[in-house]
C-alpha cells in the first residue's frame, strides 16, 4: 500500500525500514491458538532480574504519581562509581538504544558520513539515516567486524563509527590490541561508539573493557545496558560513558525524564547485585555448552559466540524452518535482514526451554529432510 503521507515526510525517512522486534509469546499464541510457547528470540536473561532489583522496583509503586529524578542523580552516581569516572561522564538512556540515538542526533547530520560493519546491530543504520547522514557499511570478516575495512572508509566527512563488541546478531568479538589500534588511528573529528551490551557475558582473556580507555580517547563513547545480564529488559534502562563535554551535548537533546522511576530504582539495585550477575553468567556458560552440543548432534554449524545467544546456519532459507518452529511453539529470530538469509539467532534459555528448542529443531529439520528426499 502506498503511504499517502510519504511525500510530506523528511526525505531520508522514506528509505528507513522499521526495527522489527522478536515476536511476543502472546502474539504467537493468539495467532496459532496454542499455549505454553517459549521465546528464545530477544537475548533476554532467562533468569530475569535479581531479588534486589525486584524489591526496589516494588518499593517505588507508592510514588507512581510523581515524576522521576530527571537527572537520575543516584543512578548516575552509582554508575560513575562502578566505572571509576565522574558522574558528568554518564548519560542515562531509555535503554542503551536511546543513547545510540542521542549520539546520532548530536554528532550526525546531512552532509556527514557514519561507518558500521556488515551484520552489525540494526539500530545503527536507523540512527544514522534518521538524521540524514550517509551510512557507509564495511564488509564483515568471519561474520565480525573487519577493522581494516572500517578504517578504509573513514575520511574527512566521517563523524561517527559504530562498533559492537561483542556483536549482535553474530556473537563475534574484538580483542584489545586491534581495537585499541583502530581507535588510535581515528581522526580527532570522528566519534567512536563501542556498544558493550553483552559485556558481562564475555569470558575471554583479551576482551577489553573500553571504559578504561575513556581518558585516552576523548572521542570515545561506550554504551552499556541493564536489559541483558541484569534482566531488566522490560524497564528499558541503559547508559553511555564519555568525555564530560560529549555527555553534556547529549544531555541537551535527551528527553526529560527519559528513564522512569521504577527503572532507576531497579537498575541502582541491580548494579550492586553481583550474586545475580555471577549466577546469570554461570547459567549462560552451562546452557550455551548444552545448546552447542545439541546443535552439533543435529549436524548444524553456528557462529562461535561470546554472548548469551548463538546464530545457527541452517544451510537453507530460514523462513520455512522459522515458521515450522513457531508452530511448535518455539520463537527464535531469523536474521535474513542482517544479510544472513540461512541463519537463525537463538537465545540461551532455561534448561527446559533449550531442551524444547533442540527437540523442535530435530523434528522440523527431520520433516524438511523427508520432504526434500521425497
């Protein structure tokens, strides 16, 4: 259907494709008339949030008629102390996606360029194109960021480069030395965003904590989220760390009260709940190994991942398999829109959810094989 308002819209909006989130369980069950479905599509923490965050959230219920602290003083102070930076270096967001959007609104505009990698997070091109900047896509290497290819695209017009470490949806990661060298080679006029949404899940000796490089690189912005390891996806709270002057600019365009009061309270409690973080990490490592073993037994290949998800190569167009899995009550995430037409991204769930997934995959792939041979 032709959109009757298209000619009235800002020209660079016309080329945008909306971000498509993972299908909710309620939507699937309503469409198919089924129940007891499992969702392994959105890289959520299957353990949910910790008890400290849950209690903090509940305690705010009596004050829902009041606006939250618009500056997020307590949460910003705690985040700053956690990372050993000044509160003036912290920008709060309604999820880390909000911070990514703030970066684009401050540093990008028509006439400048922005660089990101093939197979990188879908929000980057949306943020770039929504403000009229030119998106430059570097080809991937082994499904991950090719820093040499990205550096080759940087020029006088490049205002922002985006790096996801680890990357979503591929789970690939960059070691400290090449990433540091890449940042060192960027011109001063170019901002570098390092998106570390899955930081806490990574267990690699040479994986860097780029928040420690903020003093060395004034043009560096690091983003983190409470949606993943802390299990607060429903509350939408994340943050960016940067030079105070960059943070001040982003705070000029940040919407008032962009992080609600329950989210601030729960995030503040979650930040200090190391026990829940460790429990979530242990669960992910254990269940990732079981999922990988199950995929291997099915003869499937996958991209090695350091996140809380794995992206599987089905060796065939992903659509029919995904639809068959949905009919089995298992929601995963096709990633054809990321340039991976035969791949399916699967979040690591609870043990019983992972068992359900592997059984459904075995059934669906077995049926597809029989149909193919027939």
